C-alpha cells in the first residue's frame, strides 16, 4: 500500500491519521525543491533586471538589455571562453580515459585492481583545497608556468574519477554473454565492442561527460591555485563580486544552466529511445 493510500477496512480514527500524513511527504518534497531551485530562479530573474548601479541586488524593472549586451565586457567574455575551452577539452580527455579505466576495472581481474579502485575514489573524497595545493606544489617544483595548461591538467585529473565512478555503475550490470554471442557470430572483439557494448553503456558515458563538463566549468578552488594569470568564469565572477557583479553574469549563468538542462533532457530522451 502506498504512503497516500487509505485502508478502508481500518477504523475511522486511523483513516483520518493516514489522510493527515498523506500530505507530509509531498509538502516536504516541494519545500526541498524550492530550496534547491530558489537561487537559480533568482539568478534567472535578475538577468532581466533594469539596474543602473554596480550592485544587481534590487529589482528595478524588466528589460532584455543585458541579453543584447551580453558580450559588452571583454574580460568577462575572455574568461567565459577560457572556461568553455577548458571544460570541453577536459571533458573529452577525462571521458575517454575514465571510460577505459571503468571498463578495465569491471571486465578484467588483475593485480592491483583493488588498489586502483581505492585510488580512483581518492580525488573525490579529498577536499579541493588539498588537491589544489598539491597540484600547485608539483607545478612549482617542476618549474611549470601556471596558466591554461595547468588548469587543464588539474581539471582532467579530478574529472577522471567522476567519469570512472559514473561509467562503472553502468558497466557493472553489463551482460558479457552478449559480446560472446556477437563474437560467436563472427564479429571481431572491436566490432563486438562497437556494435554491442558501446551502445549499451553510451547513456552512462554521456552522463559522465555532462557531469565532467559541469564540474569543470564550475570549479573555483582548484582553479584558483593553478590559474596563474589566466582568468576563468568563476574566478572573474569572484573578483568582480567585491565591486559589484554586472547583470551579464546572471545572463551567462542562465544560458549555462539552460545548456545543462537541455543536455540532461536529451540524454534521458536518447536513453528512452534506445530502450523502446
């Protein structure tokens, strides 16, 4: 019996108690969702604020001016381009490497497999401050100049762990007999992987890629340790927050959020079509 169902055979007092409890979980869920999405809603709303001051905190009217002037701040545009380039490259590299690691951990038994599983989880469990400081010390010790390249290395490093965990959750339930059947019918191991394995684990790979992109374009702590003179979108926003965040930041945040939502919905639709 579901949480909102009422047992008609129960006494009247008990039925009333069940009815009263029936709204608790829906109300609790609504409050949690409102708590999660309220900051996003405020960000989207103040992207349309017709403000004339440096501080975009008070509603002064509706306007589309900031969407038309989205690229009016050159430093902000450069920072956003850097973030997108780093996110795209780190996502591609981390997804390829992480997927291969996940396949190796779930398909093969080898010496050091347990230790590899443990080390994969360490970047996730380690505080970002520790990761950022550790990478900084390595780059300084090796005499590597910090910039776009060091940020890219750092993002690939922590994204790989998330890709491995996400793809591994998909490959653990994979039936190897399907691959064996394909090879029994004359397919080479590569053909069996391309036509059988890859389509089945593709939703997990896409979910890992979306997660990696979101983590990369959002990261501030690790990036701040290893950026040098290079500015990314989070670094620029934090720096400008001391003197006032322009409405273009809200607009760019809204567009990035919309891209993430569309990508997530596209992944769900694609997965449903494959299962249909």
